[in-house]
C-alpha cells in the first residue's frame, strides 16, 4: 500500500526517534554509539537475542551505580514507549553490565546492583512475553533470584509478578496464584509503594484465576486489589517499574478478567471508562486497547474490534505486529462481518 506524504513523514519521524532512543541508551551505558540506519526494519522477534545474552553473555566491565541507573532508565523508556526492537537490541549489554557490576560489588552496593539486575531481567521477561518466548522461564527466575538478594520488597514484588505470569502461560495457574498471593502478603507492610506492588500482583493473580475458570477467586482478588490501589493512590510512594497501580489499571484488568471468564459483556462498562483515560505510556495504552479489542471480538462486534485495534496501532505501532495481535487481527478479518479497512490493516501489520 502506497503511503501518503503525511504518512511517510510520520514514518521518518518514528525512525528518527527510535534511532535517538538507541543512541541515548549507548551514551548512558558508556558504549560506542552505533550508526543508525535510516528506515532500519524492526526485528521479527525482538526477544531473539535474549538466549545468547543469558547463556553466552558478552564480556562486560563494572560500571558506576549512576551509569547503571541511567542505562536501566533508558531501557525502561524503550519498553514504555513500545520500542521493542530497540529494547531487544540493547538489553544484552545492560544485563551484562549489571551482572558485572553486581559481581564486583559488596555490601550495600551489591544489594543495589542486585536490584538493577532484577529489573533488567524483569524487562527481559516483559519482552519475552510480547513474543510468547519460552525464554521467560529463565529471565523471570533470574529476576526473582536477584530481587530476593537485593532485599528490596518492591523489586521482589515486581519480579514475582513476572514469574507468576510465566507460570500461568506454562499451564500452572494454581501455583501462579499461590505464588502471587503469598508474595503480596510478604511484601505489603503498609508502605505505599509496597502496597502498590502487592496490588499489582493481586491483579495478575485475579487474571490468572480467571484463566483457570475460578470466577469467585478472580472476583475476590480483583476487589481486594482495587481497594489496595485506592489506599495506595491516596498516599503515593515511589513509582513502580513496568506497571502502574492506578484506577485505570484496575479497569483494564476488569476487562481482561471478564474476557478470560467468558463473560466479556460484564467488561463493557469498564471499557467505556477506559476511553477517557490519558495513559502515561504507549505500552499501557496499547495493552488497554488490546483488552478492549478482545472484548469486542468475543462479543462479535467486528467494527468495534477494528476501532480498538487501530487505537493499539496509534499508541504503539510495534504492538500490533506481535504474534497475539496478528492472530486477533486475522480472526477478525476472517469472521462473518466485512469491515472496511480491516484487510489493509491486516496486510500492513503482517497478520496476513
């Protein structure tokens, strides 16, 4: 499909921003700045390089805590902006530097480096989720091991959450819910940040229980998490890493939980509230729109499904090229209803 001049300008701006993001990461880590190829395509699987990073890591030197924090912040920014190709390219260097720094440190400095290692592996696991990669087992295990060594309850909660998701995806929902419940209770000592991360674990546990057909447990967990987030919002603490503990996040989880329970109609009021949300990151906006697209698809409304899919693309162009979104697009395309523009969208995003 031929692009208009306006669309071509948008593509050039996106390529420029993606290149600038990559340069920012390498400067933060003190690495050589690579040449940025104009119009360089996004890798088919941005998580493909994680295996080598895990099992045949490149040599790295310890860096200062400040440089490691900057590198981690740059990688997080890639994730939040849904620049998954850039994140996959730069994560191996970040993980190697974080582990080298951890191995060379002792005492409190080592604990701080352990937290950075844990969050690096949380990012790696989040990226693996986007591609449905089995490497998430290794990255989530390393994340929780490093998190527990750091002694930081918030980091422990963040790492336990991604391990719980890994367990659910591997067909162990009951064990995942138990892990998330137990860890949430361990880390929540009343501090607002700890309460917030505990609430995000319970949201994940609720969705996991829903996927296991446990409606009562799912609704109880959602209600508990919602109450905790209301309290945490009233007394905000430090920011979490890859997730938010907000009312909007709760609404998004209500939609996805009812989808998983097979009663998507119950999610419609929450989807209506999400329409007015101004998300703080492209990744969260795309995730919420994905939940809404799945809801409308389950309700048999192909037109509204396409509206939501276009919202995903508008928020995060790389998101609609993920395997799960391509499958959803293809399913909508080959359904009984014909929706103008959907075939072109499917072709553009690689769904057909």
